[in-house]
C-alpha cells in the first residue's frame, strides 16, 4: 500500500458510521484523501464514529443505502473516483430476527450502490466489502478459496452470498473486463475474516461482549467455545482493501474479481482460545464461563485461503493474533482511562503503518 497514492483522491465510503467504516474513514483522512461518507446514523451507543469525531475530517451524509435517489444525488454532487461499499446489516443473530431488513440492505443496497456507480462518470475503482460467510459452509476444516460456491445457512450469510452474485452480474453486464476501455470501471469484491479492534460495540459479537464484561467486572458467557474463526485486527483487511483499490485504479480490470483477506492459518483459533488469551492480557477481574443454553445455528468451522492475495497482490498479515488482542486491550484500557479516542485510534493506525513500511 502506498500512502502517497491517496493524497487528494476523491473517495466515497458507504457505511462510514459503523465500526469498520470509522477505522477506514480515519485512515483515509490521515493519508489526505477527500472522503465522503454515506450511511445511517451510528448503529451503536457508544460508537467509534462519535467518540473519535470521525465526521470532523470528512463530508458525512446520513442516508439509507436502500434509498437509490438519495444515493445517486450524493454520487452526482461529489463525483468520486474510488468507491468502498461497507454499508450493511452485519450481524448473523440479528438477521434471524429481521430477515427482510437484512436482505433489503445487503442485497438491494448492493444493487443501488452499483446502479449509482453505473450512472456516475469518472469512477475508476469499486471495492464491495462482503464477508467470509458468503461461502456455502460445509463445516470442513479446509480454508475456503475465492472460487468456492456462494451460499449461506442464515439470512445474513445468504444475503452476502447474494451480494456477491449481484456484483458478479453487474461486472459481467456493465463493467466487463473485455470492454474496460469503454467503461473504465474496475469492480472487485473482498471477503475478510472475523474483524476485531477497539471501538466495536456491536451486539452479539465476541470481543465487544468480552470487553464489556471485563470493564464492568462481570463474568463473560461464551456460547460456542469450540467454534473456529479467522480472527484479524480491523487494520489488516483495511490495508488489503486499500492495496486492492490502488491496483484497480492503476491497472484496471486485471484485478476486478473476488479476493480473500484473512489471517495466517494458525491464527484461525477457537473462541475458547480467544477468551482465555484476553483474560490473561486483561488481568484481575477477567472471568468467563460456558453458556450452555440454546442459540440459533452458527457455523462451527470457517477459514479463508489467502494464497491468491499473497501471490498476486503481495499482501500478507502483518500482525499475529496475540498482538492484535494486545492492541485491543490497550485501546480499551486507554479509553477507559480517559484518552482522546480520535488521537488513540489515529496513533494505532500510524503504529500499524510503521510495521508495514
């Protein structure tokens, strides 16, 4: 990734008020990009977006990805060169309760985003962020590759598989690589692992649940201690998205396809390992127990194969999982002690960038 590339670039980011979008917005701001965000109001209280004053360094538009007319107006006014699509309903358990909202946001929201791109001149690179859960999960121990079938047991996973299929259809129909000289748009999708980091307060997510309990001196209830996930610090896939966007911008349709960004295979750990390690890093007062109750179905095994990004983009993880957990504990304890959250988050971004320079 080349930080100088982003200086002055016009970037539109949907979902900028969410956890992942807030980290991305701050990183783009730090590199001098001209960032416009389009999203609903922050989905949690508290939120990283508000605590880190993310809106201070960008144009923030509060709007619904399901509103095509409003979205097109933002594209027309700000004329982005690069688009990152993160706006989504991102929670598996919530999708069981609200399947219509989940499909409307994740499927038709993607259609609306791609329609806005199709009608807007000057866009060169589009990165649609989906999820590792877009793959048809067969509960096997092997890592999923980019050419595996799309699928999904639950509404969230299914909706993201659908978003991948929508993107593929738009790429074939309107942004075909063979006609790149005519349309000039390079469209890719990216699938990350379980993204973790400071400032995530989403419901029913492991790391926020652990930290909330530790901070309040409560026992953590763990649903599925044996479930294996490809955990990675939020900055890892974001660096991948930024690297890919640079290549799409500079090299066109040669990189317009699907990409996995995950951790090293030995950092795909069980939930029980995560909570044990975080308990040790937190110290006094960190206690957990297995919640033996009944819960909606969630996959047991899920890993991503990252051979393709290593070989073709030269991207690979920079942090081991234990170091990522240490960053999260440090972020949380410094916030708890009254640190300025914007400065704290920017400092972790800068420290991470220094690793990769």
